[in-house]
C-alpha cells in the first residue's frame, strides 16, 4: 500500500487523516470539557481567567473541530470485523450524533462568548449557556459510550477494531461489500 493511499479512509480501514483528526479532537474535547466544567468551581476572581482560557482554546480549536466534522461527513465509516449492517448503522448514527453535538457547541460556544462581551439580554445569554452546557453533557455521555464500545471490541470481540484507530491500512477481511 502506498503512503498516499494510507492518508484517506477505505471501506475496511481508517487513514492517517481520520486517525489524526480523531485523536486531536479527543484531546481538545477532553481539555475543553474539563476547563468548562471547572469554571463554576473557581473563586470569583479566577472564574474570568478560566473562562477566557476555555474560550481562547475553543476558538483556536474551531477550525480543527469543524475540519473533523467535514472530513467525517465526506468519508464513510469503515466497518468493523463481523459487524452486522444494522449494528454498523447504529455505530454510524452514534458518531453522527457526536458530530451534531460538536456542531452545536461550535455555534453555541462563540454565541455564549459574545453574550458575555456584548450587551445582550439575559435571556439570550441564558439560552446560549443552557444549549452549550446540554450539548457538552450529552457529548460527554456519548464519548463514554464510544469508549465503552471500543473496549467491548478489545475485550469481548477480540478483533482489530480498536487497533484500526491507531494504525491505517489494517485489512478487515470480514467486511462485505453492501455496507452502504
């Protein structure tokens, strides 16, 4: 397999682009979620600094996160070894739901930051905060389920599903051709 062909996804494996975007997004989301959750637990004088750090990192990561969403929408999901078409669709739906929640956060986060710096009504600020918080919590739940699913593959299915998100080009011989 050529180096160039290892960049993009194939029906049976992730490529380097998906792998890099997956792990960069994971790291960014964990950091932003932790920072966001910690804001309310800061002393009043430290809350602004923590919020500013969260907003700054969120804005710096905006293009990466938007790129992750676009990449996944343009590239199909490689199917796991032995996975039925129905389970594959459920897994894809969970991934798309995570991307949808991430999209909500990419809109509600900057909107929330604007409400804090400009003269918006308390209703707009409260709505942006509620939406951003709810999306963050739902995304955290889905990430936990995503990790549990990966661990299930590792411990109970004894397949290469988890390994495929670390190394491109892993062949998935059990994939049939009518996955889409």
